[in-house]
């Protein structure tokens, strides 16, 4: 079986530069997006990948070709672009970023008016435009507008929302690692305005990323070292487009991405507002426990930011997110946002007067195993049935792959949209139980 | 029928957003970049509404193939050619349809010397385009983009070594300029200051649509004629959108045929020219002018590519066409309207004569240029039939069909850029020209 590294799906278009991701494909995809979304201003931002500039010219050209007016935002985190699109009532946005994927990858992330990703149905329609070549090309292209201060709106919103004086009084010391990504030009000054002492590592823009951009514990060892060395109160790591956040405690230990979200939600419910909480099906039970304790409703959705965002808007939920470190605070905007995440967690430190490690250990303990296993596209349904038959005593949910919940553990198996793999997550209170369930599932393959 | 892409060394040309669109521009730029030696591509565009988006997609393709790109923004094509000559670039791309009206645009490809591609060279690029396998640089090998301003000072300095600029300055010419809202517009002010000209501008707003077809010709000169008369200008001129062609209005307010530009330039530069190249579709005024200047004239096919490459092959110093185009190789590799204008000012200054006086000895010929629309699929059948019909007169087949008769000559050829047959008839009197026109129309229709 031959698979292409090019992934055109309802998530957008993604591929490896120099292999599959050509300017021609990006051009056509931008023409399709412009035709689909209608004439108007479209914000265009990149992360710091060296291929960003080449792709941006193709995006500009494709947008102009179908009557849109590109607004050049330069390098900008994706949540900041989403907030901008919403606040300035732009028609849409395109973020040129492959997020946490390695540097040779790039992708287009598509944002509609209101600052949200496309829903699956909208994405399907966009793909129809793309595949059918239904481009509404115009004879007279417009101009390109330039935004000189693209981060300002996002920053001001967060600073207005957070109690900066509380944080400033505590004289906290913070190390931040934006991975030389889209947050790099902004994050140091942002944190300084929150009143903390900041040291930034991997903050310069270089030809390539200084580390793997996915903020997993094994990728952020430099941050752990730096936190220990400088005696910092907390360390933050962002991915290349700055939607995900990881936290390192004052001892230099990564607390795990699931706990990043847990800290933010715990604080929000106890000190900001009681509101329903929305998370995806793969997110830790820690959040469930926190919500129960706070006496608020917990709602789970399919995996994917847009599913969580939509549910939050529908239910009036103010806080939620995804377990991979994607914190969503609707007060700012219903999108995954590492900046509001940092702000909430710093405020938690300030208000509680506790150390990061203490806040984490006060949360319920769960063991989680996440893995990705190979499975041919046409084999995946069969495997799901096998697993379902094996775990037939639990409470089953087939909304997004297969999720089975037992009192002391749960498992979630989800076929990938783009690759011949299945993602597995198992979580429980007992390490050995979780490991044995994991090997049982692997036996099914 | 009209909406087809024309691919030739005169550019990849079509109507936007039909046959020519950002995708086509992107593919051609990729093909061209794959063909070029690694290095830097210089790029510019004229000021048509569609030129920006076409140039952006070309930039992306250049970068993706691993070549760097220098973007001159809005710039006359001859200035890009001048830059190519005086820098070390791998090649150039100009997004401009020159004299074509507005829904048209084109991607012009230039070699590292600033010349249009030679026919075989062009075919090579078009084959890369058709094969569709373009160079793809890895993420860390991609090209870089930078913007650059055209060094007008350096251009004017080199220009001053060809003409007597102090004489021109002393003459304090008053000039009516109609750059047709084209790419030369931003340069006219510093140019006029340098040569101490008093310039009266019409159609000098670069972001506005063309106020008349961007082809310098008598038909498009009515505004310039009126302004020359009203302001008592010494001369008026018209340019096309990318500044390669020039036509003139005399001090009397009379529009000169664009055919006069080339002979005037030859006369002005006669001391520097031994051989010049023209085309089989150029007025015989050029033969008269070359004769009195002692210049040898070679004739070739129509188009900047064939004229320039004949100049190079035959070691001719100059070349040009009846469209108002002139190139002088020691100065620049391409047709340059601002250079041509300067030569004519130099001639007026040196001879201390008015333009109307300089042209008064020109042979009094009657000329008709006719365009006949022909469906692109029928063009070559029509040409075949005409060849048969005229074969007894031993036509010249250098380009299309040229027949020389006693009192007149004519040429019929398919346009390189549009879906038309271009016919030019020139003769001693209107009667013989008219009778040939009738004859040709009859033969095409039947």
C-alpha cells in the first residue's frame, strides 16, 4: 500500500514541503476557500516555519484570484488570529501552520467568520469546491492589507480579563518555551505585562525548530532544566501555533498535558464562575471529578476543537478544552488558547499561594496511556468490533470511534481521518490495570 | 473562441481570469524556475488589476523551486531587462501584457542577459511546463524573497553616456506625457527633472484603469494631440503599459505613426550604428532612414525575441519594429520607450530643430494596419489558402506572407498575441492601398 504524505481532509490541507505540498496545491486550496467563503477580508498568518513565506505568497495569490482581500498578519499564533477574525468581523482567516508537526511539514488551517474552524459539513463543501475546481475567479484583484499590530486585540482581551495586580504582587518567576514558534515574538512581553519575571528559552526565530514542537514531556527537557536552574515557580511550553500548552512544576517535572487543562478548569470553576464544562471524549476523568465537585454539568463531544467550541456556545459553557493542553476560555474566545491558559494558571498560583506541584498533587490521580497503532484503512472497522466484543460489559459510546467506560477505567479507540492508524487512550486509577487493558487491546490487532 | 492561452516566446498570454489565471502563472513560473540555473529571479509587474495576483503566485513558485526572488514591484519591463543586464540574476519574469487591452495579461520570461527567450530556449521551458515535473526544494532549501527599488540614478547615468544630456537640459523642452496610467508613470517626474523638461501629464495615475487602449498609435493620440496644442508643447508622447513602445505627437499637434519611432531613433544614433535589425512588417520609412544614415538593415520575423536574437547573432547594435519599439544593445537588452524618447529629444537638441521639421523629409507613404478576427482553429487554414493564392507573386515567407508590388507592399500574418490576422499595407497612394485591402478581404472571405 502506498500512502501520500499529502493530507487533504476536512481538517484542511497538510503535507511535506519539497515533496507533496506545492505552491500549486496551496494556490488552488486558497482559491477554493475564497470561493467558498465569499468576498471580503481574510486574515493570513504564519507560524515561524521557513516555508511560511513561500506558502503565504501562494495563499495571497489564490485569495486575490477569487475576490478576497488578504490581510497580512505576519507571524501570529492561531488563537490570536481567531480572536482577530472575530473582533474585526473579518470574513475568515488562514493560518499557515502545521502546528505540532515537525518542521518539514506545513498546512493551511481555515477559519470562518466568528473566528471558528469549519464544521465538518462546511469542510466537506469546501472540498467540493476544491476537487471540482469551482473557483469564482475575478478579473480585477484587490489589494493586500497589512496589520502592524496583529497580537494586540488578543493580548488586551486577556489582560482585561485577568487580575494582573494579584499576579504581580506575588513576584513569580516564569520560564517559557515557545519552541521558536508563532508565539516567540509576543510571549515574553505578554507575560511581563501579567507582572511576572520572565525568562524565555527557544524564543528566537531560527531556521527550523529548536525542539520537536509537540509539547510532550520528552520534548521539553530543556524547559525542565531551566526551571530548576533558575528556581522558577513554573515553566510553560507552547507548540508552533501556540494553541496547546504544557506546564512544568517548580521542581522541573512536567505535570502532563491533561493536568494543564485540569488546573485551568479547577481554577476557573472555583474562583471565576460556575459554568458547564465541555471537553472531548478523550479527555481525562480528572476534569469529570473536578466538575462533579464543583457541582457543574460536564459535557463531552467528539474530538476536534470545533466540536468543543460549538458545544460551549450552544450550552453557554465558559470553560472547556481538549486534554492535549488545549484550554478554551469563552470569555476570550471559544478556541484553544495557550495564552489564556498561562494567565489562568498564573492567577491560580497567585490566588492560592501554593506551589505548582502542590496544585497538581491536590488533583485526583489517574494513569493514562496514549498510543497510535498501525491499522490498514479497510481493517479498522473489524478491529473496532473485536475490541467492542472484548469490552462488552462497559458503557459504550460510538459517537467518535469507540469509547467504553467502566467504573475503574475507560478506553477510547479512534481511527485517524488521514493516516492508516488508530489512536488508543486508556485511563484508570490503577497503573497496573491500565497497562493490562492496554496489552489486551493490542492483542486484538 | 477568444478565451485561449497563447504560449510563445512573446509571453504566456491570455484573458484574466479565463485562459490566464493564477494557476497557469504559477505553473509557468515553476517550469521557468526549474529550467533556470540556481540563483535569483528578478520579477516585476505592470499596473493592471490582475498583475498583482499573477506576480504573487509566480513568486511562490520561484521560492518553492529553491531560487531566490527579487521583487521590483511595479516596473517597466525594459527596466527589468536593464537590471538583468547589470546584475547577476538567473532570469527574469515580467507580468505585463504591454499593449494589449485590459482583460489580457501575460507572463514574460527573460533570460539572464535580460533578453526575451530565444525560440528554442522558450520551447524548452514550455516542455518543462507540459511535462509538469517541477523542481521542489526541501523546506530548508527554499528561496528567499526580497524587495528592491529600481536604481533610476544608475540608469540615467548610463543613459547620459549615450546622449548629450547637457544639450537636452539646455533646450528646456516642454512635453506632453501620456504613459496610459502605466508602469513608467512613477519614473517620469525624476526623469523630467534630470533632463530639465517641463512635463504636462495626462493619464498618469498608476492605480487607475487604462483610459484608452494601451497601444501607442495615432488612434489613441487624440487626448495627447489636444494637450500638445493647448500647452504649446514641443512634443507629446504615448507609452504602452510596460514602457516598451513609444509613439509621438509633433509640436504641431499632429500624431505621428508609431512607425516613425524606429527611424527617428536610428537617425539620432547613426554614429553608433552600422547594422540594425527590423522586421518584414515594418514600414519602409526605416529603409529610407537607414539609407541616408549609411546603416545596413536586416529583416526578420516580428517580435522582440526574433529581433533581439538576430541582433545578437548578426552583431547588430540596434533593432526595432514598427510598433514604436527600439533597442540599442550597448545600452540595454530590450525595447525601451524612455530610452527612445531620450534619443529623439537628443536629436531635437543637437539639430536645434522642431520635431515637425525633422520628420518633414520623411517619405510620404500611405499605410493601413488592419486586424481581422479569425477563429484560432481556422487561422492556419486561412493562411494556407492565402499562400496558395499569392504564390505566383513569390511572396516573402519570413513571417506570414509578404508581397511587394510596384506601388505598394503588404504583409498578412497571424498575431503572436491575439486571435487576429494582422495586415499591413503600405504604398505611395491611397488608391493602391485601398485596392489591396479590398483584394485581401475578398480572398480571406472566399
